[in-house]
C-alpha cells in the first residue's frame, strides 16, 4: 500500500509542477539473488534508457547503500 500511495503522490507532484519524471521500483531483497548487475546494464540500453539514467541505476544497484531524493 505504501508503494501505491508514494507513486500517486509523485505523479500528482509532477503533474502539478508540469514536469516529466520517471519512477523505478526495485525490490532489493529479491533483486540481488536473481539479477546479474552487468546483464542489467546491457538489458536497459535497447529499451532506449538514456545513458545517464543507466549510470544512475547502476550506481544504485551496485552499492550497499543508496538513497533517492
């Protein structure tokens, strides 16, 4: 339920500010035992993710600690 509420608030904020945005949700407790990080980088490129976005995602999933502002 928290994810739904947070998603709704973010969409509402972006609409009110007339800004573009992107949401990514990863279940980190399940992701690391199933995803190879190097494969993830190669997987995102064909879906036209911007290189800078891929870089941010890689920083988040490669480190032991991350936060999103």
